[in-house]
C-alpha cells in the first residue's frame, strides 16, 4: 500500500505515517496504532507485538518529551528568517510610530506572553508593517528571528504540528529527535526558548486554536501575530488595529511608487486615485505598480478606469496582486448566514448602518443579527462606525459584496431584500416623524420602536439614518410605492423645525407631491403642495415659488373638500404666502 492508500483506509494522516516510516515519530499514540492494525491486515500476534512495541516507546520517551538528552542538545543557532523589508515602505509611518512604543512596553516585560496582534481588513498592510517593525527590532533579539506563514486564509491553513517542527528545526533540533505529538513539540519549543531572546512573527493566523499552541516564546521573546481576524478569544494579548491610510499618507505611498514628479504633475488625478482606492494600502500599491509599469499612462487615464464601478476591482490587479482575490479569501471563510448578510450589505444605501437594518437583510426575523455582524467584524469585513452601535463597509468591499450578490442570488431575491430594507427604513422614519406632531393634532400617540422610545431618540435616529431613509424613499418612489412615500412626508411635516436641510425637505416633499399626483388623490396633492410652499418660501426664500405652490394647493384643496376633506388649520395658506408660525403651517 502507498502512504496515501493507508492514510485513506485508516484515517491517519499521510504526514503521521511518513514520520513513523522515517523514524521521526518513534512513539505513536495507541489510537494511531489501533487505526493502522485493520488496514494492514495484521494477525493477532502481529497486532499484539506492534501495540507492545509502541507502548514501550511511549513509556521510554515520556521523560524526554520536553527536553533533549544532554549529549544531543543542539547548538544555539540564531535563525534570521524575516522576509526582505520593502525598500519603498511608506504611507504607514503614523501606524509605525504608534506601534513602536507599544512594542517597547511589551518588550520591557510584565505583559503575559509578550504577544502583539496586528489585525485589520484585507489589504491594510498587516504583513508589511509587521515585517518592517520586525526588522527595526531585530537587533534586540540576538538569538534570532522566526517568520512563520500560517496561511490562515487559504483552503489549507498550516498544520500546527508542522509549524512547531519547523521551529524546532530552525532552533537546531535534528529531525530524528523531534517528538511526534504536537503537545510534546510545543513543550520542547518552550524549553528551548525559555532563556532565549527570539522575535517570532506568526503571519496570517486563521483563529485562536491555530495561534495558542504556537505561543512558545519565553520571557525574553516577543511574538507578533498578523490576522484578518481580531481573535477575541486570545487573553493577555496586546491588540493593534490597522485601518485605511489618511489622504496624506496615501499620496506619500503613491509618490514612493510612481515618483514624486509624476504625482505633482497630476496632483488632482493623484488625489482622485487614492480616493477611489479608499485609502486601502494594497489597492494603492497595485495602482502604483500598474502605473510604474506603464510610464506613458497619464494618472488621469487610470483614474477613468477606476471610476467605472463594474471595472474598479478588475483594474486593481497587478501580476499576482489582486484586490478581489484578497477579499474573496476572507469571504469564503464565512458561514452561510454571515456570507449572505455580507453580500446583501451592498444594498444598504448610506455610509453606515445599524443592527436593525442588517436584520432586514436576512429576512427580518434573524434575532441574532448582532452575532452575525460580530462575525463579520471579527473577520474585518465590516468595521465599527464612529457612531456607537453602528457599522460601516469599505467602498471596495461594498463593490466586492455587490459582485457576490449578483453571483450568488437571483434578481428576484435581491429585489425582495432591497424592498424589505426600504420599507423598514421608510416605515421607521415615518414613526420617528410622528413624535414631532403637536399633541392637538395627534389622534394616536406615537409608539416606541426597537430603534427609539421618545422624541429625543427619534430625532437622533432621523439624523443618523438620513442617508439611508432618504435613499430608501427614493427607491420606494422609483418602485411606484406611492402610499409609503406620501405617508412618510405627511408624518414628517413638523420635523423640519428640528433638523434637516432645505435641499433635504425640498426633495422629500417633491417626491411626495409626485406620488400624490400619481395616486390621483387631490386632497393628498393639496397637502403636499402646501408643505412644498413652506419649503420654498421659508427655507429657500422663493416667494414666487411658494405663492405658486400655495395657489395650486388651494385649487386641489377645494377639490379635496368635495371629497369630504378639510385641511387642518395649521396647513392653511395665508393670503400673504406661506409662513411657519408657532411650529405650524399658515
């Protein structure tokens, strides 16, 4: 039998079988031997003999599992495994300045494990920063520097036992003296590193389970871990989060790649370029590499490619550097519900969103929407927004989410999800607006919602969610959901006294007026023309426009009266034109 055939028949890994054949694994576990007996078709005597040999090996090797015999102790080698530093490292000086004292404090001792985690979204330059910082710190670690690729985002993350074997080989341990079991390898690593000053970089960690056994450094060692995951389960770890670059730093990075003269010659295009890259270091580096390899291209030409939303991610490809592929690695790690929520976040119209809005993306009944968002945040695919309890999505990740949405879901499903989100936003905005109606005109007091319970909360919600509920109103109008549009505007007509801009209310009441006309309801049209008259006269200082809207409103009001409609007194239009008096329309 080949090793592969035996592995398939027994369930024992090919690596373990290979280690036993080569004499590296001298004391396999009993369960490993039991699994091999059947496929090897051993007789009873042979099976008993094999089990006895394995048992004697385990017993005899137990005392030496965490230490090497004195005569076989390896020479103290000083590995130097750090990848080459970027010769054009720039744009992340601010993060590096913040990281330096952070690491010095941890090097000074007193921190459990002396471990620092660099986490951030795909493409934020975690590995580049870790390598650069490690080169700066290398002189403080005379016993060596280890760089271990954990391949956390690949389809086959590095096996912990294999990584520990690599550490032991790097420290000078002969292959034949490396224990077979992962726990024994970790123990031996800790023994050898107990008094050594070694810098260990664990790059691209998958999760806590992969990292914990690899935290083998002693009190004189420091470990840097990079991961897209925030690894909240790790205790006693210093945490350093990476985000996008500031415009200044982003331009500095672009300048270091394509040349200062080229950037200065097209300064406006350069600013547009880094803006379209969203300040993401990987995207800027790819854009810079493409421009550097095409010296005759004007920056403005490449900017025109980036402006095309259906081509932006394709344009951000240079050789084996690919923004889309980097995003896809993280996306493929998500569970089904988290993956669905991520791609549907492309439907959120505003720059940020709340948990309640995210819930609408996964049928509106997923009570654990916050848990799903935490999964996305832990994977650095969404980021907490400055406003407490809200989240945001990087522009390039939003475009990737839109691609995944088109690829994974039918047009009918997308329309249903978008409509569910918009209806919730419009309905909630209308409920918030009713808090500002005077008690004399309210038949039914407004009811508390999950998003707010009083007028102060309603006002905060309307201000925070303006970009979302306004866009939802536009989309509702485009779908000819006219009743919803009119209902929101009617519920909102007192709120302009408390917030919003003239342009906002002009658009809201314009959409509502168009919906009222489309419904053929003259009384609603009269009301919306009256609201518009106030916006034109009071907020936009257009007396003529206000008077004209008021006259048309009076004409529709008369027609409405024939239908049994009488406009409330505070909607009445005064002969001198619209004016807001005492919080009402006159």
